[in-house]
């Protein structure tokens, strides 16, 4: 795991001191809220419905036990004892008092955490595969390149005031676990026919008001030129991106207006005119970063664990957990253990301070001191010996986090919605809870199979509803909460085959009270129509929208 060097620590410390002075000026009245707003946003502090919200960056979703313990301490000391993990692998605290913000940032800085570039028109926290370094099918460790991008982009003077916020994701496996096609830049690590390492480069993805999937502008960029090529993309965007209309300021609008071919042509021209050596990572620096991500000191273990198999045979609950939440590791005798923060009845993505402390202890004892975050708002212990999985499961059960529902109907992505967010039109959390309750029975959930439900409380799409197998968008109709359903979206399928797609609108918006039953009706139609072995999205692709529309609207009177 990468450890911050002195340069990193100095940058964070200087920012903390600067923000402490800015907060003091705001509290004294020397700064108005309008004057303070851009300053607080540069430090991840938002003003939401009930209080300030602090968004803490967790670069490429990687934590050690000290960092997770510190997040628990901050949540317990200065918030209400819990935090919310987001689709961008950040942690949000929703009940922050302004006077406490400087102390929180100082406390975070002591363990190498911060809130820099978690807001504002700059390069945001960069996303990578939560299974990085642990799965056999990756062509290279994406964290190496994500860390290089993090170092290069942090407080980069040329890209600190872009036309709009900017998001980058990196994947390196056949299975895309980062949703690269919905990012401003999506990077796919791959090898060409000669075995040379490089990136497939996609640009112009994004959801929100105008959902668009990213388009490839480079099939194979030699890996050593990553930084200069990303700089070229950002320069073209910085030059032409609209600053007169916030709704048309994202790079996706520029790519659509110019066309991907023309945008790519301008990027290539910009890139070829650059001094690559002045931007790209020197070989010795790349080697230094790569050295931080070496394999843990695995023990030689048999591929099959008698203890693991015996626990499955003796305990049906553990067998189900092993089937749903435990993933094969590239190292014989080890596994990745997914922790779903989606216990039915709880808030998707929320984790209490006590749970964070317990997970940190599990990481230190059983997972070489590593925890990962996923864009699906879950956590992963990436390096657990198969012999130890029963003990990990037992502790997770004690803290209420052993739900065996990874990628099932109750593993719902949901934004905070109208319960917290000033931008939201409708609630997302209670809708997620109602749906999860209908699929809480593990046998029913497993029979339904993979079903990714994603809920957003407004058009900004923080819940990624556009790419949900079932997507749900809250809308305001004359002061009442209604919800639009979309079907057939997908964001994290086969990275090589670009299986991602946007969902199709099912029909008129439904009132709050009808959403959970509508989802249940959609699932019922799927179970009747599916062929053996078909996932929901596969059945939908085969039979189309009409059977689902009839199931939801046959006896209804939607608004």
C-alpha cells in the first residue's frame, strides 16, 4: 500500500492550516457565505439540508487499519457515529459543525487522509479496481497507474479550475469493476499483440442530466505516455469546454458537439506537440511507485482449505456467504471477502464507527492490513486466507455485516437523497429500504440472481440509476415525490467487450407508495420470462420492454 511521502504530508498540512484561517474568518463574519463557499468546496465541505457535509477522499478506495480507525474516530467524535461510503470511493460525514472542520482535517492528516479535490472544478478522487493486485485476470496492477495520476493531478496548477468537475477511472481486468464508460476519462489497461502494456482511452462518459457512455479515442496508448496523454485531453477540454452554462460544461458535451473523431484528432495534435519527457513519469519514479504495491507476504497454502469446506458443510448461513461474498484470489489458499454495507433495513453505504473499528481490526489480523472500497458502496478484505474466512464471517455476523447479498436485489446503490441533500427532489434511502425488505429472504434473492438496482434522488445521478439493471430516479411533481424506472442498464460488465449500456425508460413516473411494488412486479415478469441461466439484463435484452411495462402498469394509474 502506498504511503505518503514528505511532499504529500507538507501539501496536506499547508492546506489544513490555510483552511483553519479561512474558517476563523468565516466564523468571525469577515467572510460572507458567498465568499467562503469556493474556499470550503476546495476542502470538501458542502452545505446541505441540515448541516455541513464533509467528503473525505480515499484514493483508489484503499485503506489500512490506521486510516479506517481514524475515520471511525472522526465519525464518533465530530459527527453522529457513522459515515456514508459513496460511489466515488469517498466517505461522507453529514452532520459536521463548521467550527470543528479544521480539527477534523488535522486529525485526518495525521494518518494521510484529506478532503482535497473532493469538490470543485478540478480532477476528483480517482477510481480503481477494488480487487487490484488480488485477481488473476488483471494485466497489470491498476493502483500503480492510479497513484501516478493522483500525484500528478493533486493541486495541478493548470487543471485546478476546469470548466467543470473531472473524474477518471482505471481498470485492468476483463471484468470492469470501476464502470469506466461513465467517467470523463476511462482507462483500460491492456496488452497489444506484441505484449506491450498500454491503455485503451475512453473520453466523454458521464451520467446526470445528459447520460452518455464514453467513446474510445485511443485503442492502445503506450503505458509510459499516460500522464502526457491525459494532460493533452485536459488541455483540449480546458480550451473548448463551456463555462457559460453549468449544464453543458462537462467534457461529455464537448465530445458530443465536436464528435469523438474530431476530439481525438485535437488531442493527438496537442499530445504530439508536447514535450513528453517533461510530463511523463520517469522510469525510476514508476519503479518507486510500483514498489509500494508489491504482493503481501503470503504463506504457502493448499488451494483447498479443509476448514473452509467444513464450515460450509456445517453452517448453511456461512455456505451462502461463501457463495455470494467470497471471491477467488490469484494466490492459492486465499480469497477476497466482500462486506456488503446493505443489510436490509439499514441505509445503503452507511457504516457505523463501531463497525469501522471492527473491520479495521479484521483487516489488521486477517487481510495484511488492507481494506478496499467499491463503487457499489461496499467494502472488501482483499487478502484473507481461506482457513480464516469462517472467523471473519463470524465477526461480521456479530456486527451486522454478514449479509450474503453481493450483486443481489438488496445490494442497492443509493445516494443520500432528500434526507440529506439540498439538490435532491425525492428520497432515495427509504425506497432502497422498502425494496430490500421485499428481497430480504436469501433463498428468494438467490433465485432472482444478479440484479443491480440503483437509485438517485435527483437528475445529478449520484446513485448511477442510468446504468442500473433497474434504475430509479426521484422527480418532483407539484411538490410530491414521484419516481421514474429504467430497465436494462449496465456499467460494470465485460470491459473488453464494452457491454455497458444506458437503461430504457419503463413508462410514466410512479408515486412514492408504488415504487417497491413496481420493482417486485418487474422481477416477477423476469422470473416468468427468463431462460435457464439468464441474468435479468440478459432476459431484458432478449424480450424487450413490453412484458415489464405490462406487469407494472396493467392495473395502475400512473401520474
